[in-house]
């Protein structure tokens, strides 16, 4: 089982490198992450964008262009379209957002005619290291599905379970979060949590799921016991499932900005690994994202 980001990088580094296409790479951050992924043997990059600008930016970072395939396409929309075409033509295995606009990127990859995923199937999982317990935790959905109903939460949860399995967590423990730890008909989040918990109990979900749980009871067995709550996941949660994007994204940002934690992430629900360029992720975070894509592609 992988317990930290170094484990992820090490396991991904054992695999045969794959071709990763990157539309409109402009920023030092993106180019540095792509270069590092290429340097450690994770991917063979194809960069599609303004060739003169790409060469200039690589040069300013003291990056040699040997090992890179650069396709000159100055228009960002066309660069994105060409990148998706390479995926369809099986000339590339992984798609990285690069510096294309997030809205434009997601619309393109979920386009009914030429896309490579469906909007309903997608969700985002944020990963954090938990040094006190020497393991990883997964938070979802932290970026894609805004206010999912219980059926959408099933998809989100199954996506997260799939990623957990890729990390060597065979039967993840899941906390379905809510404001309170008791079922309350006035709070939809508690009803959804109870349904998912019962589905797990009936073996409809390949995980140990409990909910509703507040963060207090989910994160600590001691606090759950103090409240008189008996839970199979308290203090050992692998996946935290949030009720909506407002809570998921906010907790992720708070953990990064106030807790100073390193984060990584994966867009799930797509057959072809797709890597998003989340604004608050560092170069190292993006490198781990690429490694996660490689683990899912093996």
C-alpha cells in the first residue's frame, strides 16, 4: 500500500513511460512539472502550442528540448482540439490540461461529438499525506460535481474507491460527511449518507462506508466514542465523501493555505487519464498528479 507521495512517485517510476500531450503550455509551473515528469521517466511529452514561445520559455528554465515533441499551434483552442485528436488517434495516452482555460478544457473533453469523457461520470479526488498515521487520505468531490444527488454520490464514491484501489487500499474505509452524525430528515446529506452506508452493508459498494458522520467523529475514534457513536471507520478513514463542492473545495483550500499541506489530485471517471491544472497545486503536486495518472494507466 502506498503511504505517501514518494511511494506514488516510486511505484509510477517502475512502469513503462507513456506519451502525455499538453495543450498550450506557457507557465513556468506547468513546463517545470512536465520537464520533471520527463526527467524521471514517467512520460514522453508532446507539447502543442506556440512553438517559438514554448522554446523561449523552456530555454529560460534551462530545459533542453531534446526528448520533446513540439507541435506548432499558436491558437489555444486549436491546440486543445489537436491534443484530443492525438488521444483519439492513440498517439498519446495521457492528456494534461496545460495552461488552457479550465472551463474550455472541461467542455472540450466532455464534448458529445469529439470528447473523451462524459460530464456525469467525472469527479475529482484530492489527496493529502497524513504523517501522523503514515498514510494517505482522499477527499471527494472537491472540484467537479457541484451539488450531487445520492445517485451521483454513488458515482463519485466509486471513482474514489477505484483510485484508492490503485494506491493499494483494497477495501477503503469511507466517511460520508454531514453536519451531524445522526440521521435527520431535515438534512438531505444525512439521508444520502444513510443510504450509502446501508448499500455498503449489503455489499453494493466495495468499501466500508459509514455515515452520516461529522468531521469530528470521522477523524477521531476517541471523539466518536465520547459521543457514544460506534463506527468501523472513525479514526481510520481513507475516503472523505463531501455533501457538495462548496464544503469539499473549501476544506481542501483551507488545508493547503492554512495547514500548509501538500496536495495532489486526480480527475476520475474517464477511461483516458486526464490531469487538471488546479491553481493552488505546486510543481511537485503536478508531478504527483502525473504519477497518479500513470498508476491508473498501467
